């Protein structure tokens, strides 16, 4: 089995491996997505800014009404509000934020 996996990695069929984390066991049980609409000329700056925020686990660039979707894990709603309002909302070029909590 190991040789087969090695071949699949070598020929580019498998491009990465991932881990699934139980975020509640590390004190971050709240799971949310944040949609961002950015000023087009500042989208790169916004992207670099959200990469520096610890609560952001994944970033998706999008086409359509929103430019970025951020996957967030926080300790609770007060931390989520602080991340959304103070950290993300204060980034130059962010025009709109939509927060969706996953239950």
C-alpha cells in the first residue's frame, strides 16, 4: 500500500494530506464563515491582512458578490465578534462583512 501511495504522490495524483482537528478540544468550539466584499484595488492587501489573524483557518477567494470567504474557529461569540469587528472590519479595503455561525 505504501508503494502505491508513494507512486500517486510522485505522479501528482495525490497533491497533499490533511488532518481533521476537533476544535472543541483545543478551546475553539465555535465554527463560522465570514464573507468579505472588498474594494477591488485593495483585495490583495485585505488577503494579506486576514492571513495574519490566528482565528482564520482557511481562506477561499471567490467570484461573485463576495471576494473572500474565511473559515473561522473561536472560543465563543464574543471572540468571533472581536475578530469580525475589530480585526477584519478594521482592515483597509473591507467594504462588507457577513458572518454565518455553523451549528
